[in-house]
């Protein structure tokens, strides 16, 4: 899919706010028509290469299967991620644009970790039965697709297919499949690191967990919000200009604003790492192209947990420095876990950076002989430690004391963070 001529995605889902009910077939056809060439098959007879990714989708939405043409000399990489209401987002906390953005960002981050370039996305979406029967529900879906489409257009990711269904419960359930490509035999993996390699992270850590905690706190203390009648909170004030497709006045939905929504400034998005995480695709591509990394993983479950995954696959241990961790300002500002406890605020910030999760930064290893720049693709790069022989992971504090670092991020089916 080619970028929108203006550099911004069109407002494509205003039809959802019409007053009548909508069925599955009409929903699919509307999505197909509004996603442009990818929905009709953009490839034609032309070949696909890394400079013309739109041609990689030869046939998209509308047939039993999509047809993709990977670039010559490349391998296909496939990743899939659930985005489940109540687990990955909450309708009472996350704006619909955030839910759509996060649905795609999770898969793009996996591709970034392997140095892949995205070729196509496939979305399966299950909606509660009454959602398309009410104007409020259709507005939520419209805003969900606005968030997903904005991020998709940013990285030129066509929606090439998927599925829709009625949810068996009152929850929104989404599954995204991302197809990417990388030069044959070159994709970054978790298993290539060696003892002696240096460890680096992109960006800042702990911000997503800190913002989620603050969102939860505000909802508990002030559950009323401008969208309370719709069950959909508004996006942050700093991101509103030009994004929201509708406006509210006295709790009533006005006619959609048909101006194309503008992509908020990147510095505004990075101020909301929980609602709008930024996949580090450009960094992953640079690491692969310049042969800088020996192993890489994205930080979805928390640094402590994802570092353990990388070490296990590479057969090494690690030592990281707490003083070296780039802690996000939101984590730095996080309230102390126990009010009035001396030193609790710094401890809380460190906990969020180590175990918070959902930062979607990249953790990678590089040979000690490689001099990494301070930034790649405009993203800060920080050395946080080294890989060592053995299998243990230790944390070095500012006084030089070493303590074992156990995985403390999220683990499904336990109902809690890892101990």
C-alpha cells in the first residue's frame, strides 16, 4: 500500500457511525474498500522488491487466501499476537485508537527484533454481538481502525486479509498476523550471542507500566470521563488535534469531522508509551543491514524476563548495571509503592524498568569490538551490561554489589508476574 499523498491516512471509517445496523459482510466490504490497493490486489504482474513493498501483495482482501510475493533473495518471517480486552487493553482505560495502535504495534515489534521489513498484516477481529448495532459501538470500531490504520500507514503495511466474527462474550478479541521479510539467512535471532558481547537497549524503560499504573489510578479516583456514555475514554489532550474523527458536545455525538486525521508528533506519542508504543523497525533494519548485533529480542514481557529468554537461547549468562538503565521519565516520576517509605521512589522506578513490560524496545547483543553510535535511526542506544559464561543473570548496583536477577515480568497462565 502506497502512503497517502498528504503523508497522512484518510479518515476511512466515518461510515461506521451511520444510524442503522451493519452486518459482517458489509463490514468486511467497507474495510476492503477503505484499505485501498491492498484490499484489491496491488501486485499485478510486477515483481516485489525491498523498494516497492506494495507489490508484495498480489491479492488481498476478498478471496479465500491472500497471495504474497516476497522480495527476491529474502525469507518470509511470520508472527502472530493476540490483543485481548481485559488482558492487553481495557475499554474503560485505553482509547479505541490506542487499542488499534497496540494491536498492530505488538506484531511490528516482533519483526523489528529480527531485522525484518513488514510486508502485510492480517487481522482477525471478534466483536460483541451488539457492537455494530449501536452508533456508540460503531464509533468505537471506527476509532479502533483509525489507530490501527495510522500506524499501518506510517510503516506502509497493507492489510491483506483476516477474519471477522461475533465474540462469544462481551469482550473485544483481536489477533494480528504480520508477514515480514529479511535477506535469506540474515534475520536476527535470540540465539547468536556469545560470552563477552555487550548488551544494549533502545529508548527508555518502564514508561509503559508507569503510564498504565497512572491510568488505573486516575480511573479509580475519577471514573467519569467525556466518553463515559460510550465506554470509550478520549485520547490524551496532547494528541487530540486532528486525530479524533468525531467530537462530543454535552455527551452527544456530532457528525464526523471529515478532515484527514494527522499523525501526532513523535515526541507526543513517546510521552504515552503504554497507549502508543513505538515499534523500533528502523533500528532493527539498521542492526541487520550494518551487521551490528549478534542477537536481539523485543521487550514485551519486561527486561528481566526477556533478557532471560535471550540468555537461554544463546547459552550464556548476563550482568547488567542498575545505574546504566535508561529509565523513562514516567517511571522516574512513579509514586512510591509504599507512601512515605524512604528510598521507595527510586526502587519503584527500577522495578518498573526491570519488570514492567510492554516497552517494546529492543534488547540486543553486539561484539565488544563493535562501536555502537549513541543513536540509531534517531533512537537512543544505551549499553546496560555484558554477557558472561554460565547461565545466571546478576544485577550490579551503584555500590558494586551483585544480586541475582530473577525473571519478574509477565507470564501467562500464572495470573501474575514471574517470581
